[in-house]
C-alpha cells in the first residue's frame, strides 16, 4: 500500500555466529540498544513526514493555481486558501519541532520526549496535509495519475513505523506525567 520510496524486507538469521569483536554493546543489552535507536529513528521519520507533507502542499498549490472554476483559478477561493494556509502552518510547526529535537540530540542532551513529539506531530501533519491535498485535487487526487494519492498512502505508514502514534503518546505522557501507577 505504501513504502514505495523505501523498500523494506524481512531478514531471517538462524544459527549465525557473531564474534565478540563484532558485538554492539554488552551481552544482554541488545534490547536497550535497539530502543535507544528508536529515538533517532523517530527524528528521521518526522523529517520524512514533513518532506512528504511539503510535496503534497506543493502539488495542491500548483494544481489550485492552474485548475479553473467559475472563470478563475480555484486557488483564488477563500475556503481553499484557508485550507492551504493551515497546511503550510502545520508543516512549518512540524519542521520547527523536529529541528529542535535534532538540536538536542546533536548537543548530546536528552531528546526522547521531543523525538516522540516530533514523530507524532509530523506524521499526523503529513496525514492531514496529504488528505487535504487529495481533497483539493478532487477526483484527480484519488487517481494514480497524480502523486497526491501516493503521498496519502505513504503518510499513513509513517504514523505506524518507529512506534505507532499511540505509542508516541504513551512515551510523551510518561515524560510529562511520570510512569503509570505512581
């Protein structure tokens, strides 16, 4: 359905022996190491989501400028202009959020909460913006003749990978409100 720009495959290793000199971290720490990699991965997903949302916005704006209805471009209609303004605002907010998290990471400071926030906001933004782009293109937005439908499918998978957005909410709440059951 999606992931056309990033082919993904399963790798199965059975009975593979890895010398100690090639081990990442200490024995028994693999799960913790994998979890720590998720935070950086979430920043990458956030950046991908904003790039995807920007592409969808660009497609919608281009279409709205050339598609004419009632003797003028549909991009001149206030309702559509408001939709475009909201799309652009959410993209810019997402970009600022993931860049702030990335700056924390680059400075060696804790960034797990900010990475989860960035992943959550940016992927939800991508889903909303791509859905709005399909709406702006109307029937064309639903066809494979225009990239808007693909953008929408790609946005959906970004809400799932590197931890679903429901998991991001759990991570954020744990950082803000503390662990459950205190």
